[in-house]
C-alpha cells in the first residue's frame, strides 16, 4: 500500500507568541518548531499500516525552507521519502490555495491512502484533508481513531461528539484525517536519524505544481483575545494564593 | 440576497449549535433561511424567513457525499450570499468538501462576525485573527459552539418548502453509531469538578489532583491528552469529544484551555485556573486564577481546603 502522509511544521506547543506593535502577524524570529501533533499521529498511523501491510510511506509537506527539519524527523521515524513544497509565501495562502498545492503534489504520487492530522495547532482550520480529498475526487472520513485494511477498502472508526463513535467503510484510494491519541508515537532511533540523511527529500516549488492560487480570504491582523471575564488573580507564593483561593471557594462561591 | 443556515439533526432532535448559527447569521442583516436534512421539525417554529426541508431516503444516514451533493443542489438553486454552519464534527466532515466544490474557501470555527469580517482563534485560542470575507458569494462559514446565544432566537412561522434532490454516488458506507463506555461517571451531575491537563506531566502526579478533588468532595476530570494517555478513563474527559459540564465550580489544573476543551466547560458557574503560563487561554474564561507551579499550588490548596472544612 502506498501511503502519503501530509504534515505541517508548526511553532512548538509551548511557544510564547508575541505580536509586535503595529504588526499583523506574530514575531517568528525566536520560535522553535515541531511537527503538528495530529500530523505526527497520522505519520505513526501510516508507519504502522506499512509495517502490517507493506508498501511505502511518502511525506508531503508544504512550508518554508525551515520545514525541512520536520521532514527529516519524519524520515528518521521511518518514512521512505519526502516531497517538500518549498515556498516562503504560504502564510498568505488560504486553506483552498494550500489544499490545491498539496493535492497537485499528492496526485503525482497516485497513493492508495492519504493521511493527515485532523487540524493544525497553529491555524486550526481543520479542513486540509477534506479539501484535498475533494480536489482529488476521493472519498474522505475525518477524526479517525482506528484504521482496518480490507480488500480494496478500509474500515475506520470515526469519532463523533459526546463520546459516540461510528465505523465507516471507504473504497481505496481515500483520504483520512487522524485524531490525536490514535496510537503511541515512536521516537526516531539513532539508526533512523542516520538513515534519514540518505533518503530522498525532493523540493518542488509552487510553480512546479501549477502555482499557488490567489487567496480569497486574507488575515488582516492577529491580536491577543480580550478576556471574556474579569479574572481575579490571586497573588503571592503558592501557600498564600492557595489559602486566598480556598477562602473565595468558601465565602464567595460557597462550595466548601 | 439571503443567508442560508444548514441545521443538523439526528433522530429528529436538532443540534443546539444550529440555533446559535442562525443567531450568528443574522449579523449579516439579510433574510435568513435554513436547510434541514430530514423533516423541518422544530425549525418550522423559529424566527427565520424560510425552511428548506431536504428529504431523501439516501440521506437518512449521514454521508459526506450525500450531504454535499444535496446542499450543492440547494445552493445552486437559491444562490445565497452566505452559507453558515454550526462547527460540529459532522460539519467538519463535509463542509470543506462542499465549499471546495464551489471553488470557495470554508472559513471555519468563527467566534465573531461583522458584514465583512470573521474572527477566528489561532494557536489553540492563544490569539484571535480578523479575516476579511471574500468579495463574492457564496461565502461558507462555520460558527464555534457557544460563540452566539441560541436562546436569542425568537419564534416564528416560516414557510416550509420541501426541496427535492437527486442523490447518487455515495462512496462511504456508515454503520450505526455506538458508545464505548457505559458512562458510569456522570460528570454533568457534579457540583465541583477538578480537572487536570498536560501540565501534570506524569501519570503518578494525578494522585495529587485526586486528593484535591477528594478534599473538596468533587469529581476528577481531565482534558483530552490525559485520557489519550490512559492516565484517566475516557469517561472523565471534558470537551468537544467528551462531556459538556456546567458545575458550580470548575477547577482547571495545568489545562491551557484549547478551544476543544473550553466548549465542554465554559458554561460552569465559576471557573478557577491554576497554570504556570499567564497567557494560557484558560485565563480568558476564568473567574479566579493562580499563575504558578501547580506542583506547589495544588498541595497547598488541598491543605487550605482541609483546614477550612475542619
């Protein structure tokens, strides 16, 4: 089975995000980056399917030059090769524009299965996989918690809301968006890291893929959200703050 | 010029987020019609211009292919300027497909609207972003749970118009939905919930939070990563994929407060946040907050509570 895993590099989860005064985007100069967490689970799902059923795992990643470090990490974990859609203007793309580039790169691979995370930790649009599926004319299923390979089809467990699940069966080729927690992530081994250096990492430009479509939706500015509530912060060392909080719970919230 | 809101129902019960989406859609200042897949039901008694009831045997069970095809036909026939959805799991499964079929961008999980701008949350709720809406319609948007007040939707007597569709080519076969755990724990009945997140770092540290819950006489709950790791059972998960709770007090320990968690608890009467990161989104909804190391604060709070209880 040939599996494409689409993954994105995002600022590390604990990044302190600053929007410089007068700027419309965050200061990226001292951020560290990582593989988007749901995409890491998608990669792991792809690697496990390959181990069970044979085949190949190809990583497709759209991002600036620096995204190569995340691609190398994916190769070190066991992906066979990678395509890097290298472009420094992707932050201006909207979800349809990005989906168009990814779909073009994935179409050229003609995979049996496309996996990606259900959403990105930075923009959180939660739609790339479904957009790509539609552009490729493939069936899709989202928020997947388990994948079972049948003959020419897959049976997957979709997460619904409020603790409900559902099994659905899709003919291959198909696109799945993977939920965090579907499996246990592996670490790259030293051997894997060494091997990754010799694996194919092919850079392509947006123009190679037919060009990045003009954005329909423009992000005008980002800013810290206003607080919905006035939070009363309890100050002091841990003991002082905790004692003050316990008093609030007793005398104001009246739950003690 | 009109707005179409697509409602969601299962077994005749409408998803409450659909009413919120209608309230949001009214921001555009245009007549709002709604589409139901299935009978018009409760939608026929709401303050909307018209109800398009789409009924077809092949739409009885949800499928992305079937829903996309049906709504594509309705949108082509009625030409709405805006198509608004509740941002449910089901909508996430098909709305991007529908918008893409029109060559349009789907603007998802919107928390605030004007006629020309949609506000979305980025970085798990740490930042807001203003997006200029596309110049031409149909513009596809979904509305975050709880961002608008569904109870502001008044009563009405809209015309109900059956809309006939042709459905073919459904590729995904769905089985009946099921629940995994028997829900032995009903968090919705608890007055006090102490909830734990990633900040707890190790499974063995959960005990510290359990002691606080016990001292308060409350239930312990968790954000998704804790349950994914198997540190607490899934049935104790609060958030969009877990339970939605509204206790008298909700104490979030080491929980950053990503959107998916907040939708499950922001209705709590009082929210307390204990987190080392003063910029964590949880503080946006907290009534009381302690910015500090939970490994110092939680034992101190347990002690203080025990002392007050004598």
